[in-house]
């Protein structure tokens, strides 16, 4: 029993890191633009599939393949910003939501033509031999995932607390109009948020593909999981995004271990439905909102 619990925990950690990276990308864009980006999962897919080509098939060394993969995916993320964000124009959130879903379908469809419909994987960074811990096992790639996710979270904390660009992005998240009046280039900050979000998703795809494999259609489910994690943690909260990602991964892992593997996806949707019904602001979201609420319009 103890071994089963430990194995469930070790299995949940890398998956939780993956969900956290996707949720952080969702939170980044939401903070800067109030857009919920359902194409976030496609950045994970692009990162994994590009590495399959460059590192797995062409044999490029990691120190060349990873930077080029990050650049390609970041450019796609910046292109998404150009078509989904319209500063100064009254574009409804529903319209932008449809645009991001359409972008997700476009990217996944393009990936099907560039690659194929098969499931792909490239070799782990440190081999496949599992490590044993008190009777449970963990793949060496999982340690890469956990370690790099910790580094990314620490970087984001330092970036938003101490860098001038991080503080400017926080100002835009609080009030884009006031930030613009103070001389902050809001459009540049929005572009930076899309670029960082794409890079986060790409990194997730690079480190998780050797463990879970990837195909052209895997992005939308990851986007839903990332959105669910961000909602559970409190939309727009970076700490909440990480907490939400790990809550979902642990629920799925324990459901698969002690109930049935076919029910783990159901757990996600049961939790998010209850969060939307009974705790719509999430774990870390604000509890009280004073004043009159008005319909949010991009560019206001």
C-alpha cells in the first residue's frame, strides 16, 4: 500500500509540472490581455514534434536543437498575438476565444501535414533505466521535468518581482490604460507575454515528450487541462496556476492507481465543473469584487 501511494506521488510529479507550465502560459496571456488562449497546448505539441525532428531524427545535439525549437515556437506564439489581440478595438472576448480555438485547429492541422498522425518520441536526456526509491520507480526524465519546472518558476518569480519588464507586465495586468498613460508600451508587453507563454509551452513539450510521447492532436487536451488548472488556482494567479496543475495531476494519478485508469480524465472535468459552480474565482483568486461589473472588452 505504501509503495502504491509513493508510486502514485512519483507519477503525479512530472505530470503536475507539465500542467503547471501550461497553466502558467494561460495565466501570462490572461494577465496581459484578458484572453483565454486555447491554443496554449499547441505550443507544447510544436515543441515536442520539432524536437522529434531535430534531435530524434536528424541527430542534432541538444544545445542546438533546443534553442532552435524554442525560437520556432516563440515566433508562432508572437504570430498568434498579431491575429488575436486588437488594441483599441472593441473585440468581444467570445470572438477572441473562437480565434484561439481556430488557431489551435490550424496549428494541429498544419502539424498533421508537416509530420504525420503517428505518436512520436525522442530519446530521454539521461537514458531509460528507472531509478528506485523505497520500492517505487521514477524515470530519470522525470527528474529533468521537475528540476527545469522549478527553475522556470523561480525565474518567473524573480522576473516579475525585480525586472523592469516584469514590473511593466504586472502594471499592464492591473490596468492597461493607466500603464499606457505612464509610458509603458502596452502592445510590446502583450507581445512579450505571448512570446513567454509560447516558450513555456515549448519547454514543456521538450521535456515531457521523452516520457509521455506526443502527436499532432495532443495540444487541445493539454490546453483544456491547463485552463482547468488555471481556473482551479485562480485565473491570472501564477502561484494558483502551479497549485492547480499539481492538484489535477495528483487527483488523476490517485484515481488511476486506486480506482481505474479510464476514470482519470473524468476527475478533471468533475473538479472543474464544481470549481466553476461553487468557487469560480479559484483557490488563489480574489473573494470579493466591489463596485459595478461591466462587460469586458479588449482594448478598453
